[in-house]
C-alpha cells in the first residue's frame, strides 16, 4: 500500500493532502490533513529542508538551521500520520471500505466528546435537526430512545460500528418478546438506520449493513377507520350547550371537509380565506411537507364560517400539545352523542401498557384528530378524480394516497372500467371490454 503526501495549491502556504493507493485492491483515496506547507518545500512526498550555501558563515548556518526546525518537526508529524494510517489499514475490519471517507475519519478524527454509541449520538442528531424536525417527531424519536435504553439494559451498550444484521435480529426479537406491535419495531429500525446515516455523513465509523436494517420489512396495514357521509350528517345535526363540544363538532366537520392534518387545520384563520372567480378557498402551506394547497370550501364549511362571522371556531388551549389532546378527547364525546356505535377494529394505545393494540370497539372510541383527513380521502375516492384528491391531501404520490385510503391499484383500474362503461352508455353503445390473461401466471 503506497502512502504519499502532496499539495494541490500554489499558494505560499498550501494544505497537505495524504493519498493511499493499492492497485490489486483498486484502492485510491485521498484526504486533507491538518498540516500546511509552502509547495516548494514538498517534493515526492517528503519535506525539503533549506540547504546551507557553500562557504556560508556561522550566522547564515544558524539562520538556516532555525528555518529548518519547523520543517523537521513537520516531517516527523507526517511520518507519524503515515504510521497511523498504515496501522489502521492493518487493523481494519473485513467489511470496511477503504475510500476517501475512511481516510478522512483516520486523518481528522472528530472531537473525542462525540459519542460513538447509538444512544449518545441521538443527542447530536436532534441538535443538528432541531430547526427542521416537528415537535411531534422529536417526541416520537425520544420515545424510541427510551425503548432502546431498555434494550441496552438487557443486551448491553449499542455502538454505531456494531449496528448490523445481527443487531437487527436481536432488536426485532426483543420487540417481539416484549409484546410490541410489528409497526413499532419497523419504525425503531428505520430511525436507527437514519441515525447511522447521519453519523456516517459526519465522519464516524458505522457498519455498512446499517443502511439495510429494514430490508424486507414493511409496515403492516392497520385498521382503516373513517366517518362516512351518513355519520357526518348525524354529527352536523347535533347542537351542544357546552361551547367546547360545539366548537369540537365544528372543527371535526371542518377537518372532514378540508382533508388536512390537525397540525394544519387547527391553524386556519380568516387570513387563509381567499376568493377565486367568486369561489372561496383556503390558501395554506402544509406544515409537514411545506406543500402549498388551495382547498375549496364546501357548503358545510361555509355554514360553519358564517356561524363565527367568517372566522373559524375558537381553540381549546394556547398550547399546541394541549389543544390537540383536548380536541381528541372532545370529538370522541361528540361522536358518542351522534350514536356512532358501529363496531370497528382500531389500533389503539392501551393505558396500562402504553402500547398500541388492535381492538374491536365502538367507532366513537376510535375517533381521533387524524380521522378528518382520512374521511375526506376515503369518502371521495372513486367519486372525484384521484389526481384532484391528491391535490387536496398533498400526498407525494398516487401509490401513497391509495395506501392511505386502504385501496389497491386494482381499485383504480376497476373505477376506470366503470367510468368507461358509464361514458359508453351515455354515447348509446356498450363498451367492449376483454379479459386478458396475466402473462406471469396465465390467469
């Protein structure tokens, strides 16, 4: 393995780079060191000392010796660095890829205070992302950290460089043994993989298998609970003496008719209302995605706005977290009063274990702040062009939208067939649809 030093700049003081090459293993990596030198003082990877002119007097010799002292020291430090790189090459694990990132980690190691264990590195990640992560996301990540701490109590400290397929297997089995839901386990592995990628980008050594912790693992479909048109009509008929229940009812109807997340619709104000060609719209930017959206206001939302003098209902609290908690609690009472008692399967948090389990309960117990968005998407799917629905919900893709409303790609094809049939009947002729065998299975 050849290790050399060189400069890339012609400045009076240029940074010194180190390069390692090995033809058989096809290694060619370079990294900037913390050292600098005048380019003329570095030749063939070695520091060139100042030469004493022939016949120089004692003062000139002394000056030359003094000028060479830092150069001699620099050569010694380069020799030490070369020895360090060579030692790290011999000590490396089989899975380590020798490239410029690897060399950078060796040549300019991070401050010793930077943790190399998983739990410790979460703080680095959260500090770095504090301006981009939502409060709810941070809360979820901290919940995963607490779970990983419990895992460490059973299995020992988790180091970034050791997070591989074996770690995935241990963490998965631990989740199963403790009775956690499958999706909870998958989410934890996804977050751990994200943390490892962040650490890798910051120059820390991580196992290459950490990028594939969730390979082959998918989220399981959870029960699809929504409020249908009939149930929404029953809710709209209600009138409450308790002002908070009345406000909760109105917010629930607004959410089911605007398709937005609670983090967005609870921020609606009269400032968001605009008119385009005489039609009222909400003009918002979704908090989670930053997507700008125009939402047409239907008759239900318009009636509610007029009730509040063209404004939205009051909030339940000035604190965002408390506001959502109170809203969740109140809309369950609203739906209970509306006698929405159909038994449904729902993924609910159990108060005794603080974990999610699928239970069969009356629908009103399964109602939460997210049901409005899901109700809008599900109620109008197949009735309104899917692309237009996506423009209202802000989903990134049709596949993501179909998963959200609990539909499969075949449902879209079936909806298209029905629409073609309807149009053909209008034109006075029956459509000629032929069943084509699937090329892969002959069916």
